[in-house]
């Protein structure tokens, strides 16, 4: 076979592979649209099948705790059936468990909710040199680690929310990759029930993906969607998951009021916290 024929065959094979991947993508999108088997994460699971975060969660949680996984799947399917058009419209707020029940639990629990904040909330504005002094795609924060704040910190959502968390005794976690979220948050919860409740700020696409793992791990959670700057599809989400996210996400006015109201509800008036203590990637008030 001559070089020209080989090139033609290679081109045909490449076109076939691209076409096959596109058809698979459309197929799994269709399964999500019709909520096949009451599941809305077909396309995400298809893209994630061979990724490191999926392997970690599968072997450490789903294989390690099969009964929890079966119960979680049943709860997930029931949850999806109750939420019409979840795949298309998430809204700003989403409670897993009833809102009233969530509020009652965080008032009574000795362990206050873990507050998860995406690293994409950190300032990153090249036009006026407003950068996070701790860097962006990491779990670090100058205020949380040292109790210090520069001028740029006063415009940072993580700083504002963390100050309220210190008042109320809530742990703080700056979320980066899906792998780290599994390792730092989900696996400790399923093994030791370390984080029974949580308030997580995520992009709408991430909300779609995290509901099933949360139900397996038994987390009562309030999910809040960013209003601007969020990832809209798997390609953007995966880029951010690798630490490549230039946009700064923002919350709506309603979201700011909601999260401060929730944190106030969980406040223990007898506790006086002075600073945060870092263990691994979690910050604990003390």
C-alpha cells in the first residue's frame, strides 16, 4: 500500500472515530433529556468513565460500600422523579432532603455543616491586578491560614463567607478537583460520617454530577448555584477540574442572603471561635 492510500485510510479512520464519539455524545445527552431509568448523569458518566476521580470514587466508595451504593441509587432515582426538568433547570437553590428538615438538623447537630467554596470564587482580574495572594487553583487562603487579609481579600467571596463561618463554627473547604473532593470530603464521610451535612457552592453542571455521590455518602446538603462565570458543559468543567479557570464565579443577591441566613441558623451562641486550624485541606474553627 502506497503512502497516499495509507493517508486516506488514516483520514477515514479518524473521521469514523470522530463521528462515533459524536454519536455516543448525542446518545447519552438523549438519555439525560428523557431521564432514562430516572438518572440524569449519563453523559457525565460517559465522559468520566476512565478518569482518575471516577476510579477513585468507584473503588473506594461504590465497591467498598455496595449496600450504601444501592440505597444511594434508590434515593437518587426517587429524587430525580420528584424534581421535574432537573437536567435543564437547576434554579439557584437545591436541598437534598427537605429544607425544613435540613434547618432542623443543622441547628441540633454538634458537627456544623461543612461549607464548600469553589476555588473559582477567588479574585482573578488581570486588568486591575486583583489576584488572590494564595493563588487560585488550590485549597489555600491567606485569611483561613493566617487570619490576615489584604485589600484584594475584601472583594473575595471566600473571605466574606469564611468570616461568617468563623462566627458560626462551620468548617470551610476550598474545592478544587473532583478527585480532591472525593478524597477530602466524600470518602471521610462514607467511612467515618465526618461531614453529615454541608453547604456547597457549585456551578449548575457540577450540581448535576454531585447529587448521586452525596446520596451514597449520606450527606444532607444545600446546593447553591453560581449566577455568573460558571462552567456550562463537560469540556469547561473538565478544564476547571484541572485548574484551568480564568473566570471568577459570582453569586446573586438572593444567594448571598440565603447563605448568610443558613449560616446564622447553624450558629452556636455559646461558642467563641478565634481562628481556623488547617488539617489536610479542611479548615476547622477553634
